[in-house]
């Protein structure tokens, strides 16, 4: 229920997360999300952008969502213009470089065979599992 959501304060930072949806046939859909506060002062309700893809391009979508968060904070360009500029690229073909003019940046889509991952240390996980 929307009325149960508490407004968030400036001190709380943005966060990224991802998830995987698995269909009965074993096919995966990858979700990449960035939660952040909309521009303004005082308590506000957080916003979240989620991108669904059949490709596990973790670094690519992490970078894309960080750029969206930057647009949200600075309004240069406004977030809606940034997202529309990317949407007008029509599709994200493997190996293609997309130019986001309003954000003055380029993003290169990984090749299909490239399974890019965010650099994460698995040592704490393995350590907690024991010898």
C-alpha cells in the first residue's frame, strides 16, 4: 500500500541491485535496478529504474543506471530526456556503441559471448561457508 511507504531523507544513498527471473523452461531474464531519491529538498519517496534483459551484461547496465542516477541528481540532462535518448537507439545490439548525446557519453554493448560481471569478491561468502 502506498500510504505505508515512508518518505526518505537526503542522507540515504542510492543503491543498485540485480535479480534473475527463471522461466519453467530454464530461460533467464536479468533485472538491473537503481533506487534513488528524486531531486528536491526534505523527505521524498524513492524512485527506481529497472531494466529487463535476456543478456547478463552486469557492467553495461550498471554503468547505464549510474548515468541515469547522475542525470537524476544534476538534471543535466533531465532524467526523462536521457532515458528517451537511449530509447530512441531502438535496440541494443551486441558490440554496438550507443551515443547518448544529451548525456555526452557513449556506451558499448558487450558481445553476446561476453558475460560481464560487476567486480565482486566471493571470499567472504566462501569463508562464511567454512572449510
